[in-house]
C-alpha cells in the first residue's frame, strides 16, 4: 500500500461518520490526498409511471437535498482538508454503485463506518463484506472513536503459506505506512493452527514439543526475513498457536491497537454465501478499526 492519493469516505447514515471524517482528515494531513465523501440514495419514484422529465426533476431534487446535507457534514473540516468533494449517487444497489465509484474515481483508500453484523449477514452480504471482498483498494472499517497518535498498529499475516507471500507483503506495507502516519508501534502476528490439526497422533506422541518449536521457529525466521526485505524495523513479532480469528481478537484485546491490518481474498460463486474468510470472521470479533487489503 502506497500513500493514498484519493480517499473515499462512505456516508451510509450510520453512527460514526464524524469519526470516519476525522480519520480521513488525519490521513490527508500526512499524505496530501484528496478526500471524497459519497453516499448512495434511491427512491421508488423511479418506478412511478410519470413523464421522464418530471421524474428526472424529482430525482435531481432528492440528490440536491442530500448533497446539501453532505456538504454540511464536511463544513467543519474545510480548514483541515485541502481538497474535498461531496457526491450523492443514485442507485437502488448501494454496494454496486460504491464499487463502481471506486473504479471511476481511482480511489486508493475507502473509509466506511462499521455497520451492525449478525448471523444473517453471512448469507446477505452487507456493504462491509462486499467492500472487503471486492474493492480494488484497501478498505478501512471504522469501528472505534477518533484516532490518537502513538499507541500501536497490529498486522496479521500468514507467513508460512508461500501462496500468500504477495498478500502478506502488502499487509505489512500497509501496516508500516499506518504505523508511520500514527507514530505508533508496529506489531505483527502470525498464527498457526493447533498442533493436533497439523500432525498425526503418533507424531504428537513422539515429539510434541519439538514439532511445536519447529513450527514456531520457521514462522519467526520467515517473518523476520520478510520484515527485513521490506525495510520495517523495530517491529514486535507475535507467533502464536490457535485459530487465527480467535487468537488475533485476543491479541487485539491485549494490545488495544489503533487499528488491525489484515489481508482478504475475493469470494466468488457460492463462496460469497459462506463464512470462512479469516478477515471476515475477525471483523466481527475485533473491537477496533480494521484495515483490509487484497491483491487485485
């Protein structure tokens, strides 16, 4: 992740838009990025059997009213953000319109206040899930209050799987950038499965401790090498055993980082309907902000 040139803040009229705008202002202060604030609206007037000209005028009136409200939200930030824009988009499907806007405006970072999540969300993917699965740029789910400088940034990577190397590097770059912007300590976690899930019962009986030490040492060395290649220094490493989402959530509770950075993979077909992505599982467990990145 490079320093963003254009950041999109999504206003879906949930609690937390002010905190999200404050984070955008802080990022703009250190990077000089442009800030766009957008929301998607729609009304059943579009389906009414009335003349097209009259319908277009009514839609424009809806858009103008919401644009006025959106600009009022931005007003307190006029002296803090060098360049900002308020955009109201018209679409029955907010998720589709936001994904298109990301591509149209070449957005480098999305900030979205967190929605509420329940078991049904795993079947009816809300905007949060669509963004972290499909957005072509990093997505910051803003769950907590305003940011303070200092503190910690936590990155979670799978350093052992060679197929995840590129994604792990991108997570580490993003976490390093955010730690630099926030003047925060950088912590990196690598979680491996419980030993019983990885080896046979016979192996466990023969050399349980030795196998555990080898698994840990391998990950520590690979993580250390990756950090060195990326030029990340003074990083606190955490190589832990357990289920990734649970372990990361417990570590976050211990460290109370400003945000946690994770990688996520796109989901296709029936995979969109099923829980299983670590980032999605962790998102509902973590108390603080989550920044997700993926390889496009």
